[in-house]
């Protein structure tokens, strides 16, 4: 029996791909225009350390390899090596182009289930565990950043004292949220379920109640699967997740280090802080906002013209290239999701003519 696509999967639109990519390119163009200086690019090329710069694609490759290993490990080897690589690209791709309220996990889970002939519940539990380990990694790095802020300049000077205070408060709130998410997932999933059900009691959100009910029930079932794992499984999952995020940080770090002498610890701490702050940006893949955060957090370490070059190469490599590869990997699943959506829409358009209830909610 075919695996049914979740509602989030059928909500994908091609504009979800076009507009964040376009926004990122526009912002990059603005940054290049503002930072360009005649003759500066020749100086950058002359001082570029190609051996260091070559480590950036290697770090990106390491991210994919570790991501594949992590998905295979979380699935108890139910995913093949090919399936793990494709699953990692699918997740990164959908996270980069789907609206933030949907996120990449629903369609990525659908893709992993279809690509590896897994039950949908097992695929979604796998991704939930990966998401949980990412949250635990954030919970680890937030105290590190707050402690480091007492010794080095972690927060951008351009933000001012008020802005720096707001960023510090945001990190504390994020840390509390991560703790709640981990507690609710591992120990008491009923906490998030009750919170979600309480929120949809509002008359403005009541229409979401059926979907919320389905998702909270699914969350509790998946959390029950995760809680059965051993402590060693959690430790290994955390270390794999830490390795993935370190690869993400290194892609940018080595690009910066290839064009300028920078303080390694401060630069890395700022890169980590930049990624955490990017979680606030509502655009898919933090498109547009991530480029701006680069200019705030790590741009001051670089010569003016080099800032535009480094941020462009970084985003083309870590965002746009991943989208291209992910699109090639998931094209068949996207076509199927779009075809299912169009079929449903056609059925709903035909229902009034047949006397059926056109406003009946679509079944999951």
C-alpha cells in the first residue's frame, strides 16, 4: 500500500522554492554592491590561501557523510547508505525552501519513508530524534556563548548595548525552550500536547484543532519509541549531531580564514551565535536574514570588499548548491506531492456540482 503524503507535503508550492532563492540572491547583490571597491578583488585573490579555502567543500562533504551516518544510526541501519545520503539532502532541501510553519521534517519524513520503504511513523520518529539531538546541541552551545561573552566580544558591536542585551535574553529564552522541548519529548510528551490543545481553544485558532490533535497524538507515539533507546544511543546521537553542526560552522570558518588572519576562538563563537540567532528569522533557510547576520557577526573581522566575496561564496556553497542537489534528489517526490494536491483540488472543485460538501475538511 502506498504511503500517504502528509498534509504538509501536499502544501509545497514552486513559489516556496523561487522566492527564498531570489531573496537571498538579491541581498547578496546588495552586499556586493555596498562592499565593492576598485582593485580590492585583485588584492583578495593575491592573498587567498587556496589550501584553506579548499577545506570548505570538504567540510560540506563531511556534513553530508555524517548526516548519512546519523540517519542510518537513528534508523537502526534500516536506511541504506544511498538512502541516508538522499535523506540528508532531502531534509536540508526542504528546510531551505519550505515556509517556517511547515518546516522540512514532514516532507523529508515522507521522502525517507518512500525512498526506503519504511512506515511513515518510523520515518517521522527518526527525524524527530534527529531534531531532538539538534536541540540538545543548541542547549549545549548557548551556555558556552553566554560564558564566553564575559571574555571575548561575542555579540556584534553594531547591535549596541541594548541589542546585545536583547540577543543575550533571546539565547536564555531559547535555552529554556530547548529544555522544555527535550523534557516533553523524552519524559512527558503530554506537556506539549496539553499546551497545543490549550492554544487552539482560542476562537482564532479553533480551525486548527483537528490537525493539532492528530499531530499531538503522533508526537506522543513517536516519543514513546524514542524513550525506549539506551543511554549510549543518546550519547552517540548527540555526538553525531555535534559533528554535523561543527561541519556547518567550519564551512564558513575556513572561508573566512582563507582571506584574513582572524582570532580563531572568537570567530568560531560568533559563527555559532550567528546560527543560533538565525533561528529567529522566519524565511525559509533564513534566506535574506542569514546574509545580514553574517555582516553583523563576522563581517567586521574581514576587509570591506572581502565581506561581500566571502558571504556570496558561503551562501552559494552551503545554501544554493544544497538546494540544487536536493531538488534533483527529491524531484520525483515533489511531483507526486504536487500531483496529489492538484488531484485533491480538482476533486474539491467538482464536489459542489455533485451536491457534496465542498467545505468538508480534507482527511489526513
